[in-house]
């Protein structure tokens, strides 16, 4: 990160034992219903999960009615202002908690690079060092780590200096973070190297006392969403199906965590939107935005809503540093440009504070818009 090298020199305490026990791997790829997509050989650097859902998930999801989504875009530059690695980690945790509390579907972390790129830097930075890691990449790594159920982290994330202080963070306690004694209609799992009794299947660790078998052959180290059904007998030997990550929400109305996406700049937030048709309504937040009470705010019915938060100098700086948007009025980049906390007592509101304030502010307008969407 921009200031991570200096922070690494300051942080001389020994690494907590909880971290070495949680050797985690963000460089694993989610399949969730895609039997055709294979991972690279072990000798190569594995891709980081960019989009939990893949092609088969999209095909299956298109058969059902597309559910509205709410995305949050946040500048990774907020990490560069943290005075230590521990404080930076806690800041990232606050964003993860806010996204989970308000059932956010996607968190986009944007850098302040001049040109747009679809490349995710976390796919190439796999040496365990954070010396040249930007604030955006650091934030992506922590957000992905926290979204992953605890029982999968050791298998899915390699040891990395950026993860030194994650052991002291409060858990998200999201619905898909099931305990060992809990049974749910769906569970997140990771495919194993162990030989499967059925040559056509794969063994999966879903965080229970025994591994389960799925009805597809997948590479080891792949994260999947497994439909557990109602039969709690793990000795039955019946293969279980894997489903798109969106299935728990579509079928049971369950919040199933957020996806994390890296964007090189603000224009990439829109350009590489994973949803068909892009974001049909976008909102920028700023102290310079329009002042309107939550009860008076009317949002149009939307399929995919985006709410953006700037860094230390606001969204204005992000727009100015983006070569595709340079000279553009920030109000023209978004459909709405709002001040969600007018008449503030402090001269500054930190981004992590603004996210909590704003997501609560938008709750009623979003609910009203969704009611109109479902009519």
C-alpha cells in the first residue's frame, strides 16, 4: 500500500498465533455451480475470486426472476490514511460489518489510477508481502477474508502480511457463516484432494463433522455453494448438488454475503459492472451534494443500485484523477449526488462513518423503490 512499507517497519510485534493457524488463501476461485471452469495447475498462481457466480450461475439465475441488488463503491485511498497496519485492518472490518448489516450484495473497491483496467492485482501479488500493495488491494483482501466462513479460511487464503491482525476482528456472523452444529439448506464449502468414493464426484468440506460428496468433479481448493437438503444423515453417501451463490437468496430469501470487486478507477466501477445492463441507478455521496431528507427522497425502481463513497478528498478527486473522466463534473457521473448527513457537527466525516450513516439513510427510500419494482 502507499504507506504500508512504513507501517510494516513500525509493526514489530510477533504475528499472533491465530493468524498462523488461519493460513488463508484469497487466491482461490469460486465455482458455485460451474462444472466447466477449471483452476490453474498448482504450480501456477491461482486466480483470486473476482465474481462468485460464473457462467453456469448466470445461466441458472436467468431462469428465475432477477433479484434487485445494492452495490457499494468505496475508495481504497481511505486505507492510506491509517497510521498502522492494525488500524487499517480495523477500518476494513468496519466496512465489512456495515456491508453485512445492511445486506449489501457487492462491494467495489476502486483505486485512483489514471487508466482503466480489468486486472485484479490480488491475482498477481501472491508472495505474502504487502510492500507494494495499494490501499485498494489491501482493502479487497481483508473484505474477502472476512466474507469467507471461518472454517474455509485456512484452505482458501495463504499466509500474508496484510492478514496479521485479522484474528482480533469481530466476526461478520452472516447467515452463511454457519457453526459446526448448525444445519442449513445451504452451506459454503471447499473441494478437497481426498479420493472420492464416487469417481464422478468430489469431496467437499462444508464445516460439518464429516465431509460431503457433490455430484461434479472439480479441482481441489475450489469454493462452492452446496444445497444440503433436509436429510441430515451424512453417511448416506448421496451426492449433493452445487448451486449458484445467488440460490439461497432466490429460494429462501437468505442474505448470502457480499461479492468483492477491484476497480482501477471510478470509470472502471461502471465499465466492468458484472450485472447485465450495468447499474441502472447510481448515487454519489458528498458533503457538497443535494440535501434532502430520507423521507422525501424518491428512488426509481431499480434492478442494480450503486452507492459510491469517496476517499480523503471525496469523489471529486477520484473523478479528476481518472483520465476517462478528467474535467467532467462529478454530478454528471452519477444519477444522483446527495449529502446524506447535512448540518454535521464535525468538519469531517470519515468514510467508514459515512457508509454507516448513508446506508441507514437509504433504507426507507430503497424499500419504497423495491416495493414499486415488485408491483
